[in-house]
């Protein structure tokens, strides 16, 4: 039941510290990731893995896009990520030693399942499903699986399923790296252990985010900007806003702004940006200046330390410091809350947005 919460979506957003903990349980220690979490064959399979293809739909696809940054940076493995409905109708070229990974909350998404069945004819080194539903078709038909342990997700808009997929993908990154004989990454492991409590802190910003949401109630469009692994987080923020509040939202990698979308920016255009304290921060800041110079209204979710201060045309919400690898997880939360509160203000059916189904079992 929804308990004290007004909607399932809000309940599921607030469950994230708990389910992230569950997703980590027994799968790592303070000094090491447990490769066997992916099954008895995982060690041998990951050892042979020379690249990874990730296939999913919707929000799950966005999790895959984040994982590309992680697997390339922390495991040194090249990655392709694609939506299932495109992949399955292409003629993919599969280099030797390629691992096929599907991501799905339900494990029953028709295109993702069809992509897996197709992939099995293409000579992959193995197939892995990262999924929230044990015994689902995707899990049954894959060589290996890892459950995300988010528990039932009732709200159509995916929230806790996404963040637990990210946890699973970070465990995958560390496991592939370890199986290939690369050194363990103690800072990331420590960061993972600290993550549930950091998420709890960020959820404490709820009232401030609710106040911020007022500015969106009358808006027809919104632009989300991010760089690096936060570009997919911007995509996910835009998807959440459009699916539950019906406000047209688009996401861009911040560096693409001047290649077109800047033409849309005026005082009517809210621009939401995630600004963690990473190597791309200075570049992002200059992109934000470009928005300000056109009169755009900026909403920035930023690391406490980055020194973006609130001004008349910039509203800033500060997030706690977090290891760079884990920032995409943490910065997802305020965007979920923002879209939730905007939808509530607009009076939409938050848990059952029009035209959408929880599980898309037809193509
Ligand atoms: C968006 C949303 C959808 C799903 C997509 C894939 O909030 O929920 O975009 O992510 O339909 O579903 P699964 O993950 O079940 O394969």
C-alpha cells in the first residue's frame, strides 16, 4: 500500500535508500566486489569479455547510457548502448568476446526480449539480464542474471528500479574490472557503502524541491542539461517530467547547446542542470552563462563545493559531496522529486500517466 504517501511514485522515491542497500547486500565487502554475484560462470565470462553491448528501453536505456561511462572509465572495456527496438532490426556486427547485457525492470518488455532472442543467434560470449523480477522471461532466457531487488514498482514512472539498475551496473563494472585482473577500486566501494545515507540526505531536500516546482506549473517546455555521465541523468530527468507532468522536455549534453537548442532559450524557458563537482564542471559553468545571457531561468542542482551561487536568475539546490562515480545516482533523486511535484501541481494522474502502461509487452 501507499501508506503515508500520497502516491506510489513518492513512496518509491523515498524507498531508494533502503532498496539501494538491498541491492548491495552480500555483493561486496569494504575491500572487494563479489564477482560470483553474477553467477558461477561470471568470473570466466567476464575474463573473456572484450566489449559490452547494452540493450534496453526507456528509463532502463538511460541506465545503460550511464554504464557506458563507468565501464569504459573504470573497467577499460568499450561499450555500445542501444534501444531494443532499434537494435533488433539492425544487422549488428558482433566482435569476438562481446558480452550482451539487457536491462529491464519487468523482464517482459517485448522489444528487449526479442533483442535477447536475436542476440543469441549472433555469437556473443554470453548474455546477462539485470532485472527486477525474478523468474521473468528475460531472466529465464539469459545465461546470467542479477536481480536489482527494488521490490514491486507500482508507479508507471520508473524510479527505484532505475537507481537499483545503476547499482547493479556499477557492481558489473567493478566485477568486469576485477575479473580482468585490474586493481580493486576502494574509493568506489566505500562510496557505495555511504550511498544510502547520502540519498537520505538528498531526499531531505524534498520541501525545497516542492517549492521550486511552482516555477514549472505554467511552463510548456523545459530543457535539461548535463555533461558526461550526467547527460543520461538529464535525459532521465526530461523523460520523468514529460511522462508524468506532460510538459515537453528535452535533454542535451551541455556542449551541444550552441549547436541549436540555444535558439529556444528565452525568459520562458526553464533550464535544469546537474552540476556535480567533476572534471567537466568548468565547461558546464560556461554553458550556464550562455543560458543566462539569453535570459533563461536556471535551476541548478550542484555540489556544495562548486560555488554556483543563487542569484535572481539562478536557483541553486546544493547536494552533499559524493564520489564522482556515484554522482549520477545521487543527482537522479532531485530530478525525480521535481517531476513528481510538478505533476502534483498540475493535477495529473501521477501513478497512471495517460497513454502509458507499466509493462510494454507488445512492440
Ligand atoms: C519510464 C518507464 C519506461 C520503462 C520502459 C522499459 O518511467 O518506466 O520507459 O523504463 O518501458 O521497461 P522495463 O524496464 O520493464 O523493460
